[in-house]
C-alpha cells in the first residue's frame, strides 16, 4: 500500500477508515495542530515532543509544515474548528501522557464518526 494515501479514498467496504490512513493522515494532522498551538503558547519543541510522546524531529517537521497536502487539509479543519482545545486543556492541566493519548484517540474517532473526513 502506498504511503501517500488520499483522504478521499479512505473507506473500506465497511465504510471505516483504514488504520494506515489514520496513522499517516489523521494522526499527523492532529499532532501538527496541537504542536502549533503549544508552540504559540510558548512551549519549546522538546517540551511539545515530550507532551505528545513523539520525537523532537517530528515536532520540527510539523512546525516547518513538512507534511502532505492531505495532512494540511485535515489540519486546517482542526484549526478552524479549534478541535485541539481538549488536548491542549489536558496538557495545560498536566493530566499525563495517557490522558493526552486517549484525548487524541477520541478526537480521531469523533472526526471519523461525524463525517469530517468525508
């Protein structure tokens, strides 16, 4: 399967997103959105990486907008609707990495369920 997956070709015969599409498009878009907001709030790249449980190099990639047009499209929707706010709140209240991961997972699920990715 190609790493460059088109968002519009996202459903299988059951109408659900493939895992590959979640991990290569949706999850990076959520992380890029949250990383950008945290950076705007004064967090450094190392701190952002630690909070999101990802490598600092990934944060750098997000901050320099080195991601696919599909990721950019989903990130724009996340930013416009401020869907990152729950995740930012959890990070600000220092509820821990598990809570952050769970919040990201729930946001991804909500995006799928509401048809935001259609």
